[in-house]
C-alpha cells in the first residue's frame, strides 16, 4: 500500500514538472513577442510649405520733384496715417535749369501778349461782322493755348524756386506725405541725399517703403510632390520661427501655376492669408513653416505603418490572440500621414498586432 502511494506521488510529480516547463516555455515565448493594440485615433494628411511672413502689399514712396533730402520726419517702425509728412525735399536746381525756366516765362509772356492783342482785334472785327465765327474761334483757340503755355512756364519756375506749386489743380509740394496708413518698413535715404523725381521716363529715387501690417500673408513654396493635392481655401497651421510656442491660423489664397527651381528642387509658390493673429506681434520677414491640411479623419482605426508588410500590392499584418497564436491577415488601408495609417477593413478595435524587430541587412 505504501509503495502504491509513492508511485502515485511520483506520477503526479512528473506530470507537474512537464506542465511547469510547458507553461514556462509558452510564457517565455509570449514575453518575447512585442504587441501593439489597434486603437481609434486621428490622421492628418498635410503638405509642408517653407517661407516667410510678408505684408500683402508694400508701398514705395517717391518724389515728384528733384532736389535733396532736407529733413526726415519719421523713423523705421513708426506708424503713419494718410497725409502724415514723411520727409522734406528741397529743390536744388542748377543755374542752367533756373535760367531756362525764367527765360521760358519771358518768352511765353511776349507770345501771350501778342496773341491777346490779336484776340481783342478779332473780337472787334466779329462785332462788326467783318469776319466769320469760324475765324474768331480759331483765334480764340490760339489765345487759350498761349495762356496755358504761360501758366505752365510760370508754375515750372515756381516749382524750381520754392518747391511748391499747383499744376492742373493738383498740388505738388516739396513735403512728401504718406499715401497710405501703415508702418515704415524701410528708409532708404538720409538727410542730404540727392533725389531723382518719378517721371514717365524714369523710375525715380525710392525714398521709403510702407506697409499695412494688419494685413499679412505667408509666402512660401511647396514641393512638386504635394502641389497637386492643394486647393485654394484649405486651412493651414503656421509656425513662426521667432514664436515657437504659438500657431497662426491661415487659409490658402493662391497657388502658382508655374514651377521654379530652388536648390535643385522643383517647387511651386503659395500664398496663405493669415486669418487669426491673436495677440501675436508678427514682423515682415519672419521665417515660418506652414502645414497645409489636405485631409483629416477622426475616430478611425489607426495602426503604425511600420507593422504592415506588402505582398503583391496587398497589405498584411500579423495578429496575436489570447492563446498566444499568431496569424497573418490581409487588411484594407486608407489615409496615411507617413507614420500612422488608417485601417478600413480587416481589423477591430482592441486587436493585438505583432511588431517584429527590424531585419538585419546581411
């Protein structure tokens, strides 16, 4: 009887030992497998644009008269309103210019006086019906032309002498005033610098640059790979280099139809209107990056893209069940952001996927 009991205990011990090692082996095998749970999340497909912050429109200030900069009333960074004085241009005519203007006045005075006498004579003849109305109108046209020539010559002389005159009811002043509301971005001259006037045949000296800083845009470029996905009106999130903690919202305003080369890459220019500046103080020229939102899906099944293996254009993943078994399943995939990818069909929320270590390159 005692031997029988010992035999039973011996058999039980053997069974227990076998079960222990079997379970230990399965546990070790399970512990060696790294798994990732299928969860719901959000995927955003976006295109990156690199550029800077600029005013939508800059205004260049130039002078209508020649001379030298006598006085400057503003500094870079000042806000000005329409009509505020910017600088004073003192006329600086050469002796030849002054003499020519004065001589022209004298010549046109004589011409006007002669034409006036002729006009008075023709008027008397018309009253006596000795000439036709047509002859009188011709003489009156000559009189008006001579009067206008004298007026223009006198205005030119006044402009040279004082820098102030009125030409064709338009006041021309040596005080250059702001044409817009905005900020002084650049001052390109100093007191004493010469000034070339803006005319129909010359560009003239650029004196200052102004811009309305409440109307800013992001101007940058996107790679040719992404430009085909973009549309006007898409939302953009803009990160400014000088304000790393803040994001500025924007809206795509323009996409260039023509590419250009940039350091060997083909890029397209884009403009993004800044929608909400918040309390951010932005300056012209700030470097910035814009994430243009091409597509966005929320509350979808998401897995890391690295878990997928493609065979003949079919996506496969390796699942791991509660019993420790692994299976290779085909799945249907959707939107990707380059790191995570949408699972359209083939998996359920909570499924466990096997992540194998990367294969070593032989």
